[in-house]
C-alpha cells in the first residue's frame, strides 16, 4: 500500500517504472488492470488513471482503447534518445516531424476511413476544450498527430510516433508563456492550423493536406526559434 500523497500518483508511477526497469514487466507486456492496481496499492481509480497518464506522457507505456496499457517495446531507449531537454533538441525533433508528418497527412487524406476521420475530429475537440491546461493541451495535440498517422494506413508511421512519444509536442516541454509577445494567440493559431489540416484530409485533398501540415510544422519551428533569439 502506498503512503501519503507525494502525490500518490507519482508514487505509483515510480513503483511501475521500477517493475519495468527490474524486468518484472517486459516490453510489450500489458499492465495489470485498473482494479488490480487499486487492490494491490490501496489507491483510488483516479490515482491509477493519473499514474497511467503520467507513464504515457513519459513514454513508458501506450494505451489501447478498450484493451489496456502496455509497456512500450523500447521504453529504456525511448527515454534516453527521445527526451528533449533543450530548445535545440525540440527544434531537431520538429525537423524530423516535418519529414515524417507531411507524408503522413498526404496518405491520411488518401486512405482514411470514416472512423479514423472521426478520431481526428475528436482530438480537435479535446484541444479546444483543454483551456490553459498545458498537460491536456499537449495530450490532445499528440492525439491529433497520432490519429493522422493511424489514418495514413501505414502502421510504421504510428510505431515511430509511439516511439517518439508525447514529448515530441514542444509545449509539453516549454511553458507557453515563454513565447514572444507576438505569439500570445499561439493556441488559437495552432487550433486554426489543425482545423485546416483536418478539412483537407476530410476532403481527400492529398496535396493540400501535405502542404498545410508542412506549413504547420514550419511555423512551429519558427515560433520556437524566436525563443532562441530572446
């Protein structure tokens, strides 16, 4: 049973991470169910869900709707390689995404199913209602790009984004209030860009979907370069 609230969620995260590092949970293994974790550690369902969300944000687990949470295939490598700590790291990952996601958007426009399109739409809604909660904003942003990767029809786009993890979203690493004064409406701009990408994917306009995704990521690079100049 876990002790006082360090928080309880952070204690549970540490316990599960230790199980992964010690080999009690191997890459690809499914985590115990919510109820088993509740019983084992004497915590509430809310604490368990907070812990799983934290592990997902750290790139240790992936969740599959209706199935559960799984240890990522290369969790140790993921944290070592894709754990951006500097502005230079963030810009480098944005450049990688520029190459990857322009093609992903093009293929999503060509190959998406109605169900996949609805998943992209749902992530847009989550982004809109996130308010100023940076954690929720970053999670919704990552879901948007993951949903597009899934709609591409190429499973390796999905695998690579899963491997990179939610930390590829710059504002999961940088306080948005650090942005320059002319970017105070940053989130509104990102939302408009996302909406435009969605519309071109929905209309199966492959060229425009690719071009707008490229523009979206290039704008992201420009925004964060401004921080480097301040």
